[in-house]
């Protein structure tokens, strides 16, 4: 059994057709999902990129491995935290990645016999460039079975710059119509506009309609989906498709203006922490199944290990999803997700309720506690914390107990990171001051420790 792990960076679940999106963004992913298993409620317990992939590779939460911020230079993964690719390599698998995450942190290339790092700056690596290297490897080294291949696609991460033929795929009208200029004002008043100003001025000149920028995110998804179609066809042509487990996942989602967050992936709202997860195997999985239970990033590594017949180490926090699919594992009652780059927040998500707690670094002057009824308000538009104090108390207690059960006597890494300057604030500060805007004008640091 071969394994192909496809990481589609910054892909929110609700913008895929197979997850109910009205626009046809993902026909090839949809086709694979219709023949495999789609998990309706997969969550990213640690965001953004570096925390998410560290959790995926170790099957342990950020509370344990300590990587809770994006770009914090002082953070490193201890050597005694094993990476599941090391287990595969030790078991005789040929391990290969087309990826550039190791540019960010060195542990992302551990366990790989072949680590192909294209010479492009991080998110500017295109799906065509990933496919070119992946397909060449498959054609030349297909005899090196069994193999584990990890492909990291940066589309649809910002900047949303799909090929020209995709630019207007999901947009009608004139994106430079001056009458639409008011739609851009909230974005321009956001500090993130200054981080993205080069992209806005050079790649999207004179754009006046904020909806056009959001549509480019969908165009990026469709472009990526077409490249995945080429990859699946190659596997079929090489007679590898039927003997390969394919896992499609995302590290986190994206905010496309929701909650006043523009084209970034912070905030523990559903559009950022609810991510797609799809499994396909002709040999060992049922076809056309949708699983409604909570699953998490920590479940990916144990699932891969069971699929190839390896023992799941006791230190892994996740569980094999084969047991979930077969109904032999109890459903999780809740999941806990956290972030600590621009803000320090955690969320606990249950079937009906979701509570968000801010620890510090708030950029938006939001309440310390937010409570949403996801059944009645799936868009998280109305904070009902004051109306349901008993629910707030119950969920906060559940979250505190869960955190304590993981941490033991160790310090909470989010609180430790708050004692420093949050990495995202450093980037924002530099961007604002380069425009002659005092940092203090935008942000007076808040702490809820």
C-alpha cells in the first residue's frame, strides 16, 4: 500500500463543492470524494501553518510540542518528538516530499529520503511546479514501492494569483468599477492592507470591488483542482491509483472579509479552523461515505500508519479514522483549537455550541468571551455569551480541564508566548511604520492572563 498525502494550504472546507459550496470549484476533488470518505467536521487544533503541520506530523497537540506561533524564531521541536514519516522510513517505505516548509522550520524534512524543495519563495510555489516534480518522480521511481509521498500545494494561499484563464471564472462584471469603491474601504482601514499593499498595487491595480478579490480565492481552488486532476490521471496511467491511499487535507482555512478579517487565516472562527479531510482507497475504504463526527489533524498520522500495517505508538494523541468509519470508535464530544500569532485565542467546539476565549493580543477589540450557537447561527454572527452564562461556564470548564489533562505541570505555551512580542505584531508593526503610521495608533496591547 502506497500513501499520497496532499496538503492544500489555506483551503477552507465550505468553499469546496463536495462540502456544499454552490460554486463548482472542485470537480476533481468531488469525484474522488464520491468514491471515498468525506469527513464533514474536521478541525485544525493548532493554526496557522507551522503549528498545524507540526501537529499533523507528530499527532500531538501544540500544548505538548510547543509550536503555537507562526514564525517565532525561538521555538523549536525537541528531538524526542517523533515525526510519523520517520516511522515510515524506518519500516522500509521510500519517503518523498515536494515541499518547501523546511525553509521555515528544519523538522519538516525529517524522515524523508527524497526532499524536493523547489527554489521558489514559500507561497509563490505554484501547483504546476509541484506537479512537475511529483509526476517526474512517480514516473522515474515508481518501482520504489511502497512509497509515502507528501505534496504541499500553496494554492489557494495569498496572493490569489491564478493563471489568467481562471481570473474571471467566478466573477461577473467590472472589478474596476468606481461605483464599487466603497466596498474596499473596510479593507483599506485594516492593518493587513499594509501587509498586502504590494500585492494589491502590483498584481491587482485599480481593483475597486472586494468581491472580486474573494472570487480569486475560488479561482485558485479551481486551478488547484485541475492540477490534482492531472495528478490523479497520472496515478491511473501508471497503475498506481488502485494501490494507493490518498489523503486530502488542509492546514487551516481562510477569512474572506468575515468578522472583519481580510484574506488571512487568524481568528478561530469556522472559516479558519474547519478544514476538509477526504480519504480514498480502492482496496481498504468504503465508497461514497460522509462521516459527521468530529475528527482532527492529530488523526491523520495514526490513520496512515494503520493503513500500511504499522503499529500506532501510544504517544500519538490521534486515532485511526478507519475505526471511526467503521463505527468502532466513540465520537468525540468536542474539539479545542488555538492560535497565537496575531492574537492568542482558543475555541471549544461542540455539536451545538462554540465558545471562543481571548487570552491576549486582540487586534479587534472583541469581547474576552464569545459564544455562538452553531446550529442556529453557523456564520457566527451573534455573540450570545451574555444570554447563556451557564453554557459559557460549562464550555470554559470543559476547555480548562482538557488543557490541564494535556499539559500536566508544564506551562501553557500560549501564555508563555504572550510574555514575548507576538510574531504577527512584529510584522504588522514593520508594515505600518514603513507607511509612516504609528503602531500605537492601531493597537494598544491587551492581555487576559
